[in-house]
C-alpha cells in the first residue's frame, strides 16, 4: 500500500475530468483525488449518488454553448485548471463497415470523439497559458492506430484525428509550459464496452464471453488474455499528470495488453 505522502503529490492542483462519472473517467477522478488534487467532473448526466462525490458540472461538450458555460464556471469558481483530462468518447455509430454509415453517423462520431476535446481545450487553455503551466490528457483508443472496420470504422477515424491533433497541440504548447499527452486504452471493462460486446453478441447469436473473444481475435488478439480494468488506465493517467512525468509531452501511451503488434 502506498503511503499517504505519496498520494498527495497533486495537492494544490485543480483537475477537470470529462465523462468523469463512470468507467475510465470515474477511475481517473478517484485516482487523482487520492493524490490530493481538487477534482471536478463533467458529464451529460448526473452521477449516481456516492458518499462523497467530487464537484459535478452538468454539460454536453458536443454543444458549443455548454462548453462556453462550463469554461466560465471553471474560471469563475476555481480560477482555472492545472489538469484537463478529455475522457469523453465512445462508439456511437453502427458496425458493418463503410456502407452502414450515414453522414449523421460520421458527424456524431467526430463531434463526440474529436471536436468535443478540441472545443474544450480552446475554451480552457487561455488560463493555462497565462499561468505558464498545465497538463492536458486526451483519452484516445488503440482503434486510432489499429482499426477494426467491422466494429468501429467511424470511431477509429475520429480517434486517429484526435491522436494527430494531440501531437500537434503538444508541439505548439510545449514552449508555453503546457504538456499534452495521449492515452490509448484497448478493450477496457467499462459499461460502454459491455454494451458493445452485448450488441455484437446479439447480432452474432453468441454468448457475451464468446462474443468478446471473437471481437478480440478480430482485433488481432490480446496477449494478456483479458480486458484492462479502468483503474489500470487511471494509474497511467495519474503518473502522466504528476511531477514525475515533467519531461513527457507529445507521446501516445498504449494500455492494450499487447494488442498492437508494433515495436
């Protein structure tokens, strides 16, 4: 067990986690809170009641006006941010390849997985630039590097765009004292992943376990043989926003159990 002193290396820092009420986002919010950060979460829906929830601001960051209102609330209440984790995202478009996707499917996927992060960065970066410090994390996906056309074509394209944007932004902001990093989970045991597996299982006439194994095989397999747990992704995010990672920027870190077969 880590000591309380080790947990407090983010004391005095203010962090915003988008999509922070469940899954990977909630795990990140919990981990940064343990490290002493003042954590605020935002999502489209009110979180389930907990004993001591972090401050919550309801917002749909695919909507420009709601992003502006969120940024104003953050600035007025907290004076700005030290850490921004753009975690909102997910597969919303149907599978089946290019012929299954309409313009609306493509637009929705790009809004959710790419433009929401760009929009929020743009709104909140001025205070980070003024203070000459800050860390931005973009939660992407291994699909942005290794797409599976049948399951996630539009999602993969939107995440590949996020990867390129994140790298370019890191180069622009490094001289200003701001670090920008990307974290790309593979299959992770979240409610959204469970829904995706169940949807495929129903389509293919399979049980959930068999459906997951088939999906994993289609993606090239997972050498570790299991999904990641949200806390495992959160542990990496915590390290990247901590003082221990002060020289890291512009990189994309895979949390995929060995799925992507590259050196």
